[in-house]
C-alpha cells in the first residue's frame, strides 16, 4: 500500500507531527462548520435537500457516529452512540467535544502507538492498518461530509460559507 510505504519512509517525529496537526485541523474545521451552522435556522438544517444524506442535520449525525466509530476502534472502547433523537445543537456540541477529545488523545500518543496495527473485523470488511491511517480516515471522512454540508448550504441559499480547507488551516487557522 502506498501509505504504508510513505509511513516507512517518514520519521517517527514527522508522522506524529502530521497526525497531530491533522486531528487539530479536524477540530478547527468542525468548529468553523458548527459556528457557521449555529447562525442558521434549525428548520433549514433539517430541510430535505439532494445529497447523500437528505439534510444537513442527518449529515451531522452521520459525521458524529462515524467519528465515534473510528475513534472507538482506535482506542478499543467501542460502544454505539445513539445520536438520531438528539437536537441539531446537541449533535453539533457532541461533534466538537469529541473532536477535542480526539485531538487531546492524539497529542499524547507516541510514535509507537501511532504505528500500532489495529484489526477491524466487521461483517462487510476486515482490515488491519496503523492507528495513524485510521486517524487519517476519520479526518478525511469528516472532510468529505463537510464539503457536502457546504454544498447543501448553497442549495438552501447560504452565501456566507466558511473556509474549511486544510491548507488554509495551516496558514491562517493555527
């Protein structure tokens, strides 16, 4: 796998620094998204639009559930999180609290812990990758859905879109 080759060629310090920066970016950009969405009327966040999930609210629920899924597998503390019955504001607060928890946890992980291989055995797939790769997956998954939320917001007439780009974070967000 290309990433495995990249990780082998990457020093422990630079891998740790990259992963820490990436999960910090996840927190920063989720905060930007939540701050933006918090200024919008809840009925619009729950309004049906064309996307992979039928509303911004349902997309946020999915983001929180999947962020929880990946982080729980990495930390070996998996439990189902029921977020479907929660209000949009509680889901947004939950995403932020969990993003901060992830950033805090990763900030103290050693390079050995980031290299540790974790096996996931699910009915639909089995895989074994380094913790760092699952963390990258966690952030990339959120990035994918943040982009969808921005597009959904445009469909709803929102014009004050936040900048959630990783490059922007590295230049302006830190």
